[in-house]
């Protein structure tokens, strides 16, 4: 099958970014490595921009807290305490042991122009098969794809920077972004590296440092979702904030049994050490407590494609009043085996989440959500200037505001159908907003995003 990539246009040039200096989290005491990084109990107040808000949405937002913790600062009444040389040595040893576990032996390594190392790993040696329930598991045959898929006439184009090297991974391997020591030094905990923080629900829905502008459907049985997501490189104000644009496939009671499958793009200086938008995936089966992770940083997701490196930088990206580029993503439940597959563009199967990983999602999803999320750390007591989407409000429209288009869901009959009850909401509309619509070309769509701090968002 010929791979078709989900780009509307291709740009010849790309920005060469620099990695940030190694974070000083190396100085954190080693006992932090053994703690869970569960955070405080806060969640943002949701304010609908166009309709009455379903009560289930503010509850779910409490679980969309995707930040990594800031490097711990240890102090006492008598001054700062510094770790001993022995503590630093122990942390370095644990980091290197963890790297050996997640960086599998490569049959070939490709140097990306953005500094990444892409390892070509034998498919049967990928991290997925470290999972206790997947040992001995073999990648499955091709799934039954949803009916109603339309090819948009999208031209094949490179969508990741490492492709511009002109090299590729051989058949029978998968490309994996090598995790470096610098990546792990930026994390506050080896145990929680690559995982989202666990936060607890506050029923009053006040406070919170994560802000959203999303469209969603709920109250039915969903077997997948599809969207084309406009790609930008939003500015992130400090290393411990991020900007994400993604879709969520969700099931569970929003307690400890919450199951989610997620995919999209993100700018996360703490996780990756730079400001490139990167293609990412995530999953959890217990509300982000102990299961799941970003990309391939833990076992679970089974990759089947040798051209896509999950976690690698995306190129090209959109520009203000310039070229607009988007990626098309489809997540659906295969009727034959019950696994949840991920497709990129018009036919590229990235891989699947085995159904055995899940509890609630073994059957179907109860909500699908699309949109943007940022972290607001309120440094210096001001709202962050981290951008969402393009960094411009929805009202600026095409070429200026970021968008999601061709929003669809998969029904019980494995058919892609348009949304009939899309709702949109923004919890801080003076900072980031959203406007939905529908037409014959884009189907269900919305513009979203914003600059963060401004005269109406102090």
C-alpha cells in the first residue's frame, strides 16, 4: 500500500531550532525518584462559548492535566540542602539503567536535522512487548478500516524533520526517537518520566493551572474519531509549560477507572528540550495514576509502521498569513480484534493499542473531545503568555487562527459519520477562545486558540 501523508502543501524550508541547556534537575535528591508525582486537586472553571455545558465536561477537564512537575527545590530553615556526590552518582546510575530499558538496540540510526537520533528497532523488539500482558504477542494483520473514509487528494509529503535527511528505516523495523540523558535530567522523577501528572477532582471546578478550548460530543457510544489538525509552533513561555492540540477518545466514570486514548501534536520544552511541534500519542486506563505514557516511553502501544517516529518533530508548520498545513488523524476500534488503531493521513497505519490494556475502552468510548490545552504556571503572579494553537484568537479565521476540520466519529457499524451535536467551550475565553461551524468543504470544524496574557487576560 502506498503511504499518503496528510499535508495540504509542502514547504521546502524549515526552522533549525536549538535544544535548551541541560536542566538542573540533576541536583534533585534521589528520593524524589521513588515518589509518585501526583499533584494538587485543582481544575479549571469551564465557561461555554456557545451552549449549555454538559456537567461531565468540567469533571473530565480535571483529568486533562498533562504537565510535568517542576524540578524540586529542597530547602530548610537553615538554608538550601545540596545532594551529596553519592546522591548525584546514584541518580545518574538509575537514569542510565532506565535508558537501557527504553532505548532498544538499533539496527540503524538516523541523525535528524533537529538533533534527534532516530533508531531503527526490530519490530518484535519494540518497547510494547515489555508489557507483561503483551510478552510473546505478535503484531496483527491489517484491521478492518471504517467505511466512509474520503481521500482528500492530499499530496504525499514529508511531515517529520528526520525525513529530510533522505534516509529511512528498513522494512521490519520501526523508527523510535532515542531518549537522551538530557531528556531525563529535565524530569523531576525517573519513575514518572514520560507520564502525565495525576490530579484529583475538585467539585467546585475552581482554580487550576491547565486551560482548554475544546469541542466535544458525549452521551452516545463511539468507536473512534477523526480530525484534521492545523499544525503551528506556538511559543511556550517557560520550560515547565506546554501547548497541546489533540483529540481524546474517552470512557469511564472519571474516577480511577478513566480510560483515554490520545493523539495530536505538542510543544513541550521539558519533555523534548526544544520548541518544535511534535507528533505524540498517549494512553491510560486508570486516570493517569500508574498506567500509560507519552509515545513509546513505556510498554503498550504496538507500532507497525517504519516511516513514522512518534515523538519526532513535525515539518512543515503553518505560518501567520502564510502556508497552512494540517495532519489528519483517525483512531478507531477494529471490529475483528477489538484493538484501537491509529492512522495518519490517508492510509498510513501507525499501530494500535491492544484492547487488553483497557477496562472501559474494551467496549466503546462515551466521549470524544478535540482541541487545545496549555499550562498556566502564573510565574510572577501574571497569566502565562504561552500560546495555544497559532497564538491568535478564533475570530481571526483562516490563515491566522488555528483550526480543527472534518470532525467525525465512528459508529457501531464501523462507519465514519459527521457530528450531529458538537459543543464548544473555553474555560478562559479572554485568554484562549473557540468558535465552531459547519460547511460543505470542512464539515464540522472550529477555530480556537489565543495569546494567553493580554489586556483582557492579566
